[in-house]
């Protein structure tokens, strides 16, 4: 039985469906997604069976994406009341070293035509300003916003956040430079048939 999915992943999947972006949930079909060579030992005695999984394979124009979803809450500072719009300094970009290493290994295993990205799904207390996000949507009465970064860019600029917890992050100013909207806004799209990409994710 697959693991229980967090509301951030559920909301992102609804975002994909709403925009008719072709995808496969790894949680639902992990074995079918693995290339044959993924059964081999991948690093330091680690095999594909114990390698940390990612969340979605998304089919785009020019590159298929291996997506790791990271949910982060954007709320009011402690002790404040009322509604306050989020700011750039509140956009947490931390992940674990295991997230980075495992996603990089999957990118290598899948080979040419696949690119690893980290999608940050921010749950906001109030509708965020347009200047902060270009992709905002509502799911189950919650506001969400997206920013995504290529793993290669993230890995180049990441800093240690906690040695104890083995976490890393990208400083705010740099994160603003390397992160992008994930996909175009919703709108009428023709259905070209199965297997044909509909969008060019993350502005590639």
C-alpha cells in the first residue's frame, strides 16, 4: 500500500489536472516508472528499492520532469493577528540532503530526456500578491502558490541549514533568481491525443 499523501501533493496534483498537464503519480505507479537499469545498485551499496522516491513524472515539451514536491506554510509571524500578505523573506526553500542526492540519482537513472526539479508548494493564510507569485490557486478552501527550481540550479547554490538535521537551503535573493513559475496559466487547450506534450513546464 502506498504512503499517505500530504495535502500539498494533493493540491499540486489538482493543479496539474486543472491545467491538463500530462503526469504520472509515482506514489500510484512507482514500479511501472522505473527504467530497467534502476534495479541496479546506484551508490554506496544503495539500490533503487531503498532510494528515496520522488512524487511525479510530468511530460513536457522538450524535457520530461522528475518532480519532488515540497510543501511549506506561509503564515503570519508569531503573535500577529489579522491578515498579512506574505513576503519574499517568508518563502522557505529548505530541503534535506537526501532529497537532493536521491533526486539527482533518479535523474541519472532515467537518463537523457528527463530533468529533475523541486516544486515548492506554499500554503498561504491569505491571497498572496501578484508580485510574489505568478501561480496561485485554491484547493479545498486553501490558497496555494508555486515556485519551482531545477535541481541543477538548486544544488549549485544551496547552503547548509542544519548539520544536525542534514538540511540545506538557497538564500532568499538567490532563490528568487533560480526559481520560476511552474506552468502557463489555465486556458482553453486542444487535446492533441495521448502521448503528446501540452505544455513547456518551468519556462524551459
